[in-house]
C-alpha cells in the first residue's frame, strides 16, 4: 500500500490564500511607498518655489532700500 500522506500535510502556502494575502500586502506597501515618494517630490517642489520667491523678494528689497543692484551668487 503506498504511503499517501502528502495530501494530509499542509503545504507552506496552504491553498493559496496566504499567498494572496502576501500579494495584497505587497501591493498596498508598494502603493504607500509610491504615495510617500510623490509627497516628498511635491514638498521639494514647493520648497524650491518658496526659495525662488524669497530670493526675488530679497533682490527687490536690496534694489529699493539697499541702494544697489543685487549680486548674483
């Protein structure tokens, strides 16, 4: 009589439900990282624009009250 215990023992991923949960977690994790990367890029773009505005305002102040043309640095 053949020893057919392989059908009784569980496989490492069972019937595939654990694999689908792991795939779902990987998809959620990947999308969260993508969103975080986009948020960081938006914050960096906002910071660059604020820096340009501040530089322009400082140049205007120097021209008006500093008595000269600002030096590009």
